[in-house]
C-alpha cells in the first residue's frame, strides 16, 4: 500500500522538547549537525577547502565508540574498572585525543584561511572550549 509523507513545520518548543529527550551522545551529534548547518547558511557558498575543514571540525567519534568510552569513564569513576577495561579505556582515550587533535588542526587551518584568530573562529561557529581547558 502506498504511503504519503506530509511535512508539518515544528515549533521551536516542540523541537526543544525533542532535543531534551535525547541522550548525551545524540545531543552531541545533533549539535554538531546544527553547527554545520548554521555555518552553511551563514556562508552558503563556501570554498571546497573550507567545507572540507568544517566537516572535519564537526566530526565526532562514532556513536558506538563514544558510548563505550562513556561507559568506561563511568565505571572508572565508580572504581569498578577491570584491568582489561582499563586498557580499553586507555586505547579509547588515545582515539579521542587523536580525534580532538585533528579537530584543532582543522580549526587552526580554517582560522588561517579566513584570516581570523582561533578564538574568533570558534565564537563565529558557536564552538566552546571543552570543560577541561
């Protein structure tokens, strides 16, 4: 049986209610996509290099890796990590650190391309420094 899709505009309130019900991982993913969309709308005709850098900047860890990392961090906080889990946590921490280093490199390159400071670029893109800085 054929089906029809109807697009109904959502109010800001409904969108925020949906966002509030998301997990932290989902929230981070949607936030990255919203930031990319905002950047695209502010400069819809970005040069290819800038577009490539924005994709790198907004790329997070794959959801399964982020979820596992969060689980291991919680277990460490509770003092319940096994030695194997501790090794896994160290490996995933390295993955995260490499991803963050790549992100910072892309941010620095984009700030050079645009001729603005890194702080200015981050402000323009709505990117806040991590809590641990």
